[in-house]
């Protein structure tokens, strides 16, 4: 799908294409969904369900949900289904018995799914586990709708460069980045002053720091506006998600940390804005429904008819804005620090956060300790780490492993620390 005719935002760095250089969309596109059973996967399958004549499903993947995966593979007549848990292969085979759907299990099967010839791939595995599969799609020059922000945060040093080399189109599926993608076409790199990504502020936006410290899992999982997977919902409560998104924006669009601002906007109607040199600010608006940015990626370079609710601003009445509170949400400060440090620091930030979130879910640390564990791991890595730009997936995965081990080692003392 991607071609030499694609223009790149910025001079050389970004593989995000500009809309004003439309490629002709073929009639039936083949699509693969990595992480088909998750929240983003579900929204993607819903859109595909509504346009069966325009899309053919090549491959679908899941982590361990055999039943959900087999059901989708049967419904869409997928050619290949892959389950990450190697112990589930016979179960998957059984669930697909009587069909002609090929199947596989383990990390290599997920990578195989991504490498199979589909025009468009949704990268919606959660966490750094999504990196190698996303790269497999990138390397064959596919159009890759990128929901998995962790893989970009983890491998940002080279991910976009590799996409550019392979002629892959990276279509930002995260709502804020999709908003920027839509707004950026209004000007060029030299005219850009800054981008603004909005944040709902999550469930603890107005809480006292002492209460945030003690927040329970149930409270952290109550997002005011968005319905999402568990990990990203907790990241939204800590605003680590916004931190990941600042890093994601920097790598996607080749922006410096100073060119990226975060604005708290509790209604989640404006998703992102771009300010240009003439002081025009272009914004993208929509109801908080991930099917809107995903539909934009799916239809690109055209627009498809979306099933989401139409925006009724009169009914909403008010859009409000606040500056983010870095003291209350230290994860946001740490993300900027990691981005400024570079050379693997964002990989460490992400790995430590994944360990911290898992520990919080398991009841091993308090909510407030998530950011403390990330900070301690980053400081430890800066003190002792061998810092060099990451060149490959193996480099990124090796830093990711080191950081996970350090975070796990630091966990007991962080858990014990009095607040
Ligand atoms: P989710 O937990 O609901 O789903 C994750 C999917 O990945 C599932 O299909 C799961 O089976 C699969 N998976 C998990 N671990 C895996 C592994 N080790 N190997 C292979 N497959 C694995 O997550 P989600 O909310 O859909 O988020 C997916 C990604 O999209 C994340 O990176 C998230 O940050 C990003 N994102 C999500 C939203 C949202 O609204 N949910 C919005 C923006 C970005
Ligand atoms: Mg987002």
C-alpha cells in the first residue's frame, strides 16, 4: 500500500504520511488485527463488521483467549489465527476444526501473522510484547495503524526510521495522535509552533495527593470518559498514559519535548491541536469513541462511514481546560525527563511502568508507588546503565529486560517505603 509517492511529515524523520498526497485505495483491502480480542481489537472488528465488502481478514491474533479468537476467525473467515500462549495450540486447533483457517501459537506465530501479506495491519497488542509483531508488519512496507504506543516508546530511536526505510505508512490510531495527524496537514514543519495533546485527567484529577496514594484498583479502573483495556485505564489514572503519549508524539512526528504540550480537558471532546506560526490552532473533535480514530486509519486516505455517535456540542454545553498538575501526577514529569534523556531512557520508563502496573494490580504496591518505582528504576539505570542509541529490536528488548529486572529488584523497598 505504501509507495514512494508518500510525503513525509517533517523533512526526513517521520513515516506518517500527509493526506494531501492521496494514494488510490484498492477496492478490497486485506487486513490483519494484532490483539483482536482486546479493547482496540474489538472496536476494529466492529468497524470491519460494518464494511464486510471492503475488507478481507488475513490474520487475527490474541494472547490466551482461544474462544474469542476462534469465534472472530470463524466469523470473518480469517486465513490465519495465532495465539501467543504456546500451550493453547491444540485448543485453538480444536476450536477451528472443520474450517480451512490455518493456526499457530507462540511469539513466532504472532510475528508470522504480522508478516503475512495484508495491506493494513492494526497493531493493538498491549505492552512491549507488541514490538516485534509491529516491526514485522513495518518491515514489509504495510500500512500500520499503530495503537500500541508502548512499542514506539520502547523502540522510538529506530522504529520510525525503519518504517521509512521499508516504505511503511504509520497511521496513528491513538486518539490524540490521530487528531494531530488530521490537524498537521494544515501546515508544514517550518510553520509548526507546537502540538497540544489533551488529557481527561482520569478519575483522580481532583483528588488530594494523599488520597491518590491510597487509591484502590477498583477506583483506578473507573475512567470518567473512555472504556479501554485494564493497563491503559490504570495508566490514565496515573497520567502515565499521557506521559507515554508525549513520548509517542515525539517519535511519531519528530518533535522535540518543548514542542509538545499537555492540556487537561475533562470532557475528552478535543483530542489534539496543532498551533502554527500565524497563531492558527487546528483541532480535531469527536465523541470519546476509539472507533473514530480507528475508522480514520482504516479508511485512510479516504474516509469511511463511521458508526459512532455524532458530536452534539450544544448538548455538551461546555468545554473546559486546565494545566496538568505535575506534582500530583509525577508520571508526566518523568516522561518528559525520559524523553530529554533519550538513548533508551524511554524504554526504561515504559518497562518500569509495566512492572509497576502489574505489581499494583497484584496488590503488591500502592497506587502512589507506581511513579516512585518508575523514577527509582530510571535513576538507577541512568547511574549504572550503558547508554547508547538503540539500533534494533534486540537492543530495545535487552534494555527492556534489564529495566524490568531492576524494577523487580527495587519493588520490595518501594513497597515498604512509608508514604
Ligand atoms: P487490551 O488489554 O484490551 O488488549 C490487548 C490485546 O493484545 C488482546 O487481544 C490480548 O490478547 C493481546 N495480547 C496481550 N498480551 C499479549 C502478548 N504478550 N502477546 C500477544 N498478544 C497479546 O488492550 P487495549 O486497551 O486494546 O490496548 C491495546 C494497545 O492499544 C495498548 O498499547 C494501548 O496503550 C493502546 N491504546 C488503547 C486504547 C484504548 O482505548 N483501549 C486507546 C489508545 C491506545
Ligand atoms: Mg490516547
